[in-house]
């Protein structure tokens, strides 16, 4: 399964999840139809709608090049950063993202249009569930489980939207965020402020945490209380609410142990104890056949076709990762002066190729350590950081000065989580510039200052035309840098 076939042919398939004790996902009613009384008047119908909403989340809601799923967003975020580059012979969404071409952000281009449409389509589906779940009769625990999961899905979509279409909370909380829809309505709305969007995200997740207290999920495909707390930790981290970020990350670090280095090196294709969310593939699911598998074409088992597209940059391999056990790279079989990743590997040469991870606990160890350090609790921060480093057989940090320790933690994020989609979100929340040069090993030179308006997407043109209350983001060609 070569990456060129997956990323650019985009064979269409559905993300079909199986759920113990529920109807076969293949047999669920079509989602998104308010006229279907079978869906909105029973617990079984709303569970069906929830499963359809999961499907939309998994397949990116079917918009354009299928990079709007969690795995696709990981790839887009990664290509923003300076550790992975895109082959200059491959022109597509990832190329536009890594080079900051206008297709990345312009209001008439597919990326900002399809990202917007995908997230709001999923939100609309979740809102159908939420608008009706309290009104149907049935077991209260079952209703709570459905409602809690729908709230978590909706909050995650809004978290994606507000970070892609506006600058980070700490400098832009009073600026226009995105419209907030809490009901399945088509009535256009103005953009809520960033602070208002974050308040809704926190409110949704806080309610979901309560509702999912007794929920035991059948597999790691589904959102439970741990997923909610994982999301809350990242939301609070982005808001610089260090106490709450540490609190919610600690829930995960005390519930999930770290994978071994043998598991780390095995290719991230088999669900293990560290995965908080992961999508288990079987021969009956068939969603391995669509573009989700592109993420795992970073490295195929015996034929690393990822060398065709995603390429670890020389400065990262030879500098940042030198002598680190997690430096899972090889000489590129297609370009002898480049590298190829073996961190993400398919298990087999035919489908289903392997499970897909989404969230894993190591990220929360790093969130907990950073949040503790920023509160001057360097002892706790160092303890948590060292636990991760020792498990990986990596160099153990010893610094105790606050600023130096924070730098060590952020460096460890790059080493532990490379290729896993933290790059864009860290550039935004830390207000970092992005510099890519040929001397670093890139094919191209890119220089984007901190808080550049090239970092955020413009609102899709049709949204602005059709909604008189919609305010457009600044055009980076005439207004290049955001001023708080």
C-alpha cells in the first residue's frame, strides 16, 4: 500500500467501528436526518447517530482530500514544524502546509474550506444527539453515556476549529473565534470570541466528565472519562491554566503506564497499555482501506514508502535526536542524502495493516511536567520528566532552574512525540517562529515570524458571503503579523 496511492488517489472507504453489545455499525440508519423519527425518538436510534458521528470523526466527514480526521490533522500539524519535511515532488495539502503556501490559509482554497466543513458536519451530528437525548425514554446510564460521548466529540471539534482559525487563547481571547452552534440549526451565527469558545469547550468537557463517570467502554475506539480528561489537560495547557492542566494530566499519568521501548519501536501499529484512544482494525472494518492509513505509511514493514513523502530533516536526525533511542530513522532508500522514518510501521503487506493510535499517555506526562514547572514546582516536574526519560533509556535531565527545566521539557516533547502532530499547536500556544532552510536539510527556505497570520486559516469565502455577521480573518499578504 504505497503512500502515493493512499494520499493522492484517496480510495474511498468508511471508518467502520464495531461496538460490543450494539447493532452492527454497517446496519445503522443514515446519520444527519432530523426527519427520521427512528433516530431521534429512542435510545437505540440516538446510539446509532452517535456511532455515525464517530464514523464522521474517523473519516474526516468525507471532505476533499481526506486529511480532516484525527490522523490527518496530526499529519497537517506535523508538517507545520521543523522536524519533518515534504518531498518537493509531492504537491498537495501537506506540501501547502509545510511551505505556508496560500493554499494553506486562503479563503477560497480547499484546506480552510474542508477543515471548516468537516468539523461543523461532525458538530451538527453531535448536536442532533444532544438535542434529543434528554427527551427520549430509556435507561438513564445509557443516556448519560451517549450524551457524554457526544459532548466530548463536539468539544474536540471546537478545540480544533478555534486553534486553526484564530491565534492562541492567551493573546487572542477577546478576538473573533468561531461560531458556536449548540443545536442542529442552519441559522448563521456570528463568531463567538475565543474566550467564549473555550468556555463552551470547558463546559462541554466538564459535563461529559460527570456523565461518563460510570461508563466502561468496550474498546479504546470510544471516548470515555479518560479521553475527556486528556482533552481538558490540553485545553487548560493552551489557556495557560497550569493548575488545571497538571490536575487533569495527572489523572492520566496515574492511570496509564508507559509503553516499553520494545513497544515504542514496534511501529505504533498495535494498541497497547499506553494508548488512551486508538482505532482497532479488523478485516471486517475496511476503514484501513481509506486514507487514515496514510499516517502509518511513515514506515511500512519491509518497504518504507513513506520515504516518498514524509522525510525526517537532517538537523533533527543528526542533531536533536543524536544518540537518542527514539531516533527511529534510516537512510532514505529513494534519496540517498535524506532520511526515512521507521517510527510508524504497518504490520503486514496487505490489509488490515494495523491499529491507528490517536492519543497516548506519554503526552500527558509531558503536560504534567510542564504545568508543574510553570508553577515553580520543579521537583514534581523533574520527577515526572525523569520517569518518561528513564523508561525510554534517554538522557535524564538534572536541571532544576525553572526556565531551563521548561526548555528541557519542551525539547523532550519533540523527542518523544515527533511525527505525532504536536508541532502546529505548540508553535501557536508558545508563539514560536518557524524557520526552515536548505542548510537544515529542507528542500526549501521558509521563514514565518511568531504570530504570523499565515499560521491561521481564513474563514471560507462562502461563509463570509452568506453570513452578514461573519467577520473575516486578516489577509496575511496585507496584514502579515497578528498584533495582540
